[in-house]
C-alpha cells in the first residue's frame, strides 16, 4: 500500500510537471516580469532577462515578452527560435559597469580581437527576432569608447541564420549599433537608429549572405550603413564575402563620414548589392567605396537606382589607394594587393547641394575599375566628374547645373559618353 501511495504521488508530480511544460510550450510566452525583472531603471535586470531567454530556449522556442518599463541590463545571450518582443514604452538600458559584458573574441575593424560581448548577443543560433516599438539605449561613453578590449556593441549576432530585426529604436555613442557577422538571411526593417561620434556606425553587415535592410531611418556619427568582409590574408582564406544585400526605402545620414560605406575592410569581397529608393546625406560622402594597398578583395555588381543625395561634399567617392587601417597580414603581390571593382551602375539619381558629383581618382593603375555607368543623373553640384583608371565606362543623360570648371576631368578612362562626340 505504501509503495502504491509513493507511486501515485510520483505519477501525480510527473503529470503536473508535463502539464506545466505543455502549458508553457502551448502559450509560447515568457514574460520577463515572471522571472524577476523590475523594469524600474535602477535595479539590474540582467539575471532576470537571461532566465527568461534561457527558459524560452529550453522550451524549444517562443516569445520573451518585455512589458513597458526601463530594464537596466548588461550583456544577455539569445537562443534559437526566440522572439524578443518589446512592447510599447519598453526599453533596455545598457549597464555602466564594464564587468557586465564578458570578454570574448570579436571581429572589429576587420580582424579578430578581444572585445566585450554585445548588449544583445547571439551565436550559432537560428530563427531569432527582436521586434516591437521598444528602445535600446547603449551604455555610457566610459564603456562604449573602450578599444582594448573593444567595448560592447548594441546588437551582435555571429554565425546565425534567419534573423529578423523589426520596429525598435536604438541610441548609442562612439561604437557600432548593429553588427551581424557570418550570418545568413538577415532582415532589418522599420528601425530608427541614432548614434554619435567616431565609430558610431548604424548597421555593419560583415561577411553576411542574403541581407535586406528596408524602411529604416538611420542618422549616425560614422557610416549609417557599412558593408564589410574582414581585412588581410586571413579574411581571404576565410572565404566569406558579404553577398546579396538589398537596401531600399531608407533614409541614411552620416554626420562624420558616409551614408553608405563600402569597406575599407573588404578583403573577403563584397558583391551583389542593390540600393534603391533611398535618400542619402553624408558629412563627407553620400556613398564611399574605400580600400587600400594590401587589402585585396573585390567590389562586384553594385547597383543604385532612384536615389536622392543631398547636403554632401560628394555623391560618390572612390578611394582605393590608402584608406583604412593596414592589416596585420596584408595581401601582397601586384595586382592582388589592390581591390578590384567590377560592374558599378547608377540610374535615376537626384543630387541637391552636392560639392562634387563623382571623385574617383584614387584607383590603382594596375587594377582599374572595370564597368561603371551613370545614367539619368540630374541636379546641382559645385563640380562634376573627376575620374582616373576606369574602363568600360558609360555616361548618359547627365543633366547638371551650377557646376564650375570642366564637366569631366579624366585620366586613363575608356568608354562612351566621355566627350561631346560620343
């Protein structure tokens, strides 16, 4: 009889446990308040948020719900099949204590170095979403400006597949906001990103494949969006370019460098990039293709259409000779040490208050740009076209006013539309 009572008690407990697990899975929601989060802005909530994320991952996935409130957190890790849903007036606030961000190996400015883990981090995970109308505020300047080891970025996903970032707002200073690395199938939409200061990039796409950035409002201190793929021989050996990127219906502003930066860390290559229906403004450049001796790599198949570029010294700047930090293992040999640009085409571009339309002089003579076109460009600028070492160039339907000096200054440029007789 005693054994029967014990067995009955065990069976009842097990049944209750399975009922509880089934309820959690069926419901699929893990409210961070149920795990001890206070959301009062002063009590650290890192442990509670991590408990909710871990419970979600252990249950096979679901939604971690963040209700309205201010959640003071250090670095947390997101597992597979997890949606981090930020409700209206919910915010994450980065902890001012650097000890709240563990040190690990990160890729920063093209090479792997010690760095503090991101505020929101994921590695080797799939089907991850951060969504909602919440806010993500980075830690203060004393944390973000660190370089040895690198300070924590806001969101950093490494070796992840099927990533969705939708609807929230970020604010940071002196460091990158969003950094997908070695990721596949990444979508960033309806984001508002604000940052200030050197290194204050908005989104840094780094050796990723199949990326969509749409309907984003990005205003940053450094590049609003930057496409990268590592620097030096190690990046070439790694063999992971940034490939198949679409950027559309975005407003991109940089108060220091470029609205869209390509490189200078591009030894792994950047290809198949499409930019459309965007408005760009950069303190130095609207669009900047940048590299240097010893970088190697390539930019291949870049198209831009239906663009408005305003209040920038240059619409497009191409500088491949000496821009960026030299790699610890630079690419050697001529012409391999230079970056190859192939097939860059722009159609239907409106420029307003631009000092110079095109500045493309810093191109290696041993690796000229092969395939470049401007078609349907109109507006006002201070100076027009300055080009060197380019072949298979097509210029057509370019209608500019108010510029000084010659329409085209060229050296070793071959193609059509380069003279009145073309």
